[in-house]
């Protein structure tokens, strides 16, 4: 499909060497506004909500850097997102790195402005705190939201060090504030050590489906995703993908790694299994490049964001 102003293609590797040219996501055009866009990538370079290793503030920049290797067509699913959607890179949200509460306010306002347009945001994080203000803006537009949440952690702690808003608490707050439709939420990949043996029970009591990593070991997740599609139905769905859901053997460049995690193949099965759902947005969070010596974590993150783009409503398959 030829390049057009209505639906620009990513800058190709035969037009400009992949290691050169603009540093946008997939070398897409850079835009200031979501007007006329069907979907966009944007970064939220926040890591002052982290509890252990910091560094996710560099996630958006590094994911964009590794994304230069991505080509426009999905060879497995035959998705051709840029032939059917107008997609661009909206840059980064200018968070206040000296103030978490102010940053959360800035993020919510940025997404409210973005969502005035019919543009589906795919966010490059940033730590998982950012999901809370994004869901607040999403809730205002779409009503209570279903969610596919991939993570080693539930992120439903009551508080951390007495703080209500951190990267370990966003989905507790989201339930309390009525942002989520708990019967339409699934959490996949949970594992590791807890503060109490009942840490994974709170989301279950809310009505979430909880799928610990052990239930994913050695198997295809395609059947699980069939059940997830039935559970989530036709209502709005947000995909929140914490890269630490994946085993640190593949994605060690993150702040709170946990062993015994999902494989990269299972990550593809989860996102491809969201095809057919009414996906209204997604994020890929917790990439901390300073621990990512091979670049594989950011490269995986870039690929998973592309896979999210490929399953959005309206994408053509050829
Ligand atoms: Mn998380
Ligand atoms: Mn996590």
C-alpha cells in the first residue's frame, strides 16, 4: 500500500537505514494532536512510583529506539495496521518528575484531551502508576472498563509505605473509583513472593479472574484467551501489560523481576488472543533500560506494542 497523508506508512528500511532517521515509534510521523488519528503511540516517562529499581523513565525512549527493527506487516496474523488506520507518534507526556501526585494529574489531563478525538492510545511506559490516570480518563469516555492485565504482580496493594498512589496500587484504586468492571477483568502471570499468603485473594473477591503463572507453565494460552474473550464480551477493554509478566530470562530489564514467568510466545498468544475484543487502549509498562544489557526487553516491548496495534478494531487482515 503506498504511503499517503491519510495513512502514512512507517519510514522503510530501504528509504533510510534502520539505525538512522527519526527516533519515533516505528519511525512513524510525529504529531502534536490526536485529531484525524485512529491510533497513536505516546510515552509517559514516569518512574517515581516505583518501589525497587528505578529507570522506567527511560522506557519510552528505548522502546522507540528498538522499534526501528519493526516492519509494517504482521507475518503471522497478516494484519496490515497501517493500510487501514492512521497512526502517528504523539511524543511524551510532560510529567513533573519532582511530584508524583502532580504527574498523575498531568497524565489524566493529557489523556482526557487525547480522548476528545476518536484515537486509541497505546502507551509506552513508564512505571505502572500511569495506568491509574489513564483509566480515569478512559472511564469518563467509555464507562466502566474491562481489562486484560499481564503482570507478575496484582498491583492491588492497599498502600505502599503509606502512599495510596504507587506502581503497586493502581488497580486497587481503579476498583474503588469504579473505573473497572471487575467481572470483566483478568490478571495473567501472577507469581513470586507476597506480603501475605492471601495477596492474590483480594482481586478474586472483587470478581477478577486471576491466572497465576503456575497455571500457564508449559501450555499454550490460546485456550485461556478463548475463555477471556467470552468473559470480556463486547464492552470496552483496556490492555495493561507489565513487562515483568514475562520471565526475566527474556525481559530482565525491569524494576521488580520475578522468576518462573511467561514466555515471549505466551505474550504473543495473549495479545493475539485479544483480537475481536473492543480494545480501546493499551499500555506496555515497567521497561527499565539500565538493566536491559541486550536491549531485548525494550525490543520485546516494541514488538508487543505493535501486536496491540494489530488487534485493534478496524485493522484489516490480508
Ligand atoms: Mn505492574
Ligand atoms: Mn509487575
